[in-house]
């Protein structure tokens, strides 16, 4: 039955689901793969914990979609993975050894529970996943990545930096998309970042980066980035968008989650008429609202945009005096105090709006859940995939 055997596919999905304790299976897969193909080990960073987690979540998602007999989204997902994996230097040989290692790892995991039906479903599912990735990578003729030079690094708060680069060649992306970035301090560790300006034909790009507790890459970027550093950027991902014919818009940004929404807003300024856009921009302290002056400038010239600043605390900490004053001129809405989910839902459920939420996974989840609890249709809410 193969891909039509939903029971067998469900067993495979449950085996790789991190919620069910799949680390032994996933660890065994990588151990087996690296043993039979030593060149594959060089594709990954020394610490594999995060990679194993991402791989398990990706397998769980794809197999879950196959169980539900939904093909379109996993096909698109796997094709994008194949195109994106070119940046690591993945070759056709690596796909062959990966396919063999994954089949063997499933067989070893199930042991005496291994049946002909399970073998057939495993073979067909793995062949489908590897085949889609391999085919998309082989069909893609553009460069797998582009390099650029850091030309400016501004420390705008204690844990947020704005970094501007000049790319060797323009990188074309849609407003709201994100890319993966590799910095010289951490080779082979790619971090997701969203450009904060629309694609520039001259090759300019800007990122807003927030240092995450325990995050090695973000901490290194903020503490060590210097003009002249060479960064590497992958092809773009994501589908956040504003439909100009889809009605008014609510945007909710937590800290550097502002970046993709700022790009969308800047892109909208190309038109004289737009749907109304209301942006809630939140941070822990008032000084964390680092980009308010820019937002005020855009709102002052575009009457369709309104901005509500939100901070959890009403006053700044003493260290705020070491960083630029972010208080905008008079013209923005009065700053609100509280957490974003609570402040946003004070105004109702926004159920008639296109809703875009960007920021940390906890904030995005809390805001989405608060809106849905107020009666917002879930299908009207957009956000990027949350970290697993």
C-alpha cells in the first residue's frame, strides 16, 4: 500500500515525533549516516542538538501531512528544503547515503515490529522526501547563496543591533520573507533573520537582531560584528503578506519581530491608496521600542498607517541612558503599558482585519491565542513557523 497505508505512516510519524521521545531514533540516524558517509559530517556544526530537533520536527510535519493525505504543502516544503540545502554544499551523493541511512534507522528502531507493510511505507515515504529535495535542488539554477560585507553596525538597545550590509549581488525577496544567515564567528550555524527593508536592486540589506539568552549566534552578532565582516545569506523563505484588496490590516510586532512588518509597510508606501494598517509595536521597556522615530516618519506621511507603542514597564532602567533616545516627536498614538496580547485585545477581536504577528514564539502564540479567545477567526491570522 505504501503511501496509501495511513496506519503505517502514522507509526513512522509517531516514531520521529519529539513529543514522543524520538531523540534515540534521530541520533541513531545521524550516527549511521556519518559512519557510512564521512563527508556528510562536514555539512553540520559540531553541536548537533538543535539540528536533530529541527530534523525531527520536519519529519513529523511531513509524515503527519502524508497521514492526512495532504500533498501540496509538504511537496512545497520539501522542494524549498532541497533548494535551500544547496547552501550547505549537499551533493547528489549525500542524498543517496541519507536515503539508505534513514531507511536503515527506521528498520533498526522498530526491530521485531518491522513488517512488510511498514517496510513498504517507509521505503515510499523516504523515497518521496529525498526525491523531492533532490529534484528541486537539481532544477534550481540560481546561486545557492550570496555573500555580503557589513558596512554598519549600530547598537540601538542593550540587546538589539541594526546591521547593514552591501551584498556582492542583489538578493531578491518578497516583503515579509526571511533568509538564513551565516556569520564568520559561527561557521555552519545558520540563523533566521528577516530583512527590515524591501529588496534593493543595489544590493543593500538591513537586519534587526536581538540577542537571545543562550543564543550563540545572536550574541556573537551583537557583541562582535564589525564593518568589513563577510556574511553569507541563503535564498528567501516565508509567506507573510498583505493583500491590498483584502481589507484593513492589524500588525503586532514584538521587539525585532518588527523587521518583516516594517518591510511590508515600507513596500506599501509605493502606493497612494492602501488598506488601513494599525501596528502595535511592543517591548519590555520604553527604550526597547528602538525604531519608533522611523515609524513616526512613515506614519506622518502615510495617513493609512497608525502605530501604538506598547511597553511592559512604564519607565526605563538606568542603562537606557547609554543608548539612543527612541522617544518620537508628537504624532504617534500614546504609548500603552502592558503585555502585547492584553493590550491588543483591549480593542476587541480585530476579526475583520488581516492579522500579522511577528516576534518570539511565546509572544506570537500568546497573542494568537488571545485573539482567537476573543472570537477572531484563526484563518485570518498569519505568522511565520514557530521554533520547535
